[in-house]
C-alpha cells in the first residue's frame, strides 16, 4: 500500500510547510486540524482530525507551538516526514531529525545537528557544530554562532543573535532581537541587548 503524507495543522505555518513539500514534488494527501477554519489549502483538503485515517502515513506536525508538537509527537507513534526547502543551504555533514522543517534561505554549516520536530525558519543562520534540540523553533533571521547549544523546546525569537559557544537551556523563550552573550538556564525568558532574564516559564506552559 502506498504511503501518504499528512500534515497536522492548517495554520500559517502549515501553509509554509505545504509549500515546501510541493516545491520538492511531494504530494500531501490531507491536512488535518482539530478546529479547521477552511476546507482546503492550495488544493489540499483540510479535515477535522477525527476524520483522518493515519494508517500507512508519514506525518508532519505543521504547528508552530513547540509544546503542542511535543504532545502530538508522543501521541502519534508514526513515521515522520522531514521538509527541507531546496533553497536552504545545508553542509554535507548536517544531521536533521525526523519531523523537522528547514525553510527557505536558512544556512546550516558543517556538523550542525538539528533534533526532532524542530523548525529552522526563513533566513536563519546556524554556524558550525551547533546543536539544536527537539521541538525547538529558530525564528526568521536568527543568527547562531559556532558551537551554540539550544535545548529542547526553546523558542528563539525573530532576529535574535547568540555568540559562539553559548548554551541555552530547555524550554526557554528568547525574545525578538535579543543578543545572548552568556549561558541561559532552563525555562528562562530573556529579552534585550545584552539579554537579561526577566522571568521563568513554568514547566507545564
């Protein structure tokens, strides 16, 4: 039986993931959504999640929220498809985990490792030997210098910069345009230049 590709999530992020797959010549059978607001996107039907049959499928969690992706990845024990835009630049030694999405204009230099179900968004720059954990979102225009570590579930906001060798903990929020010059502990919310911790996320948020 032929394997079909299904997207989970019909948001704006889902539209971008769908476009990446179409650009790569990959056909999407259906987009499922818990609360669909449209019947189709770019000719692909959108259906309520309970109506979608997941057997013999490869899934992409096309949802921007890191915690929601983490919950769904645990719930649906299926093969997961990657989506890598052909206009992203990836060194030969880059490793990308299942379910992750790399968008147009992103640059990943040698020995970068991207975990599972992570998003490397438009125009993000990730330098050599950096490690991106599972369920991370690296927003558009982010620049990570070499040997940076970003922990599980962390969201790095648009245009943020991180200097070489910095370690950012898990489930952190790095604000838009922040400049990170020292290590950041788990769950920290950081804003400004230089980045300062203003509060901590709760583990369940």
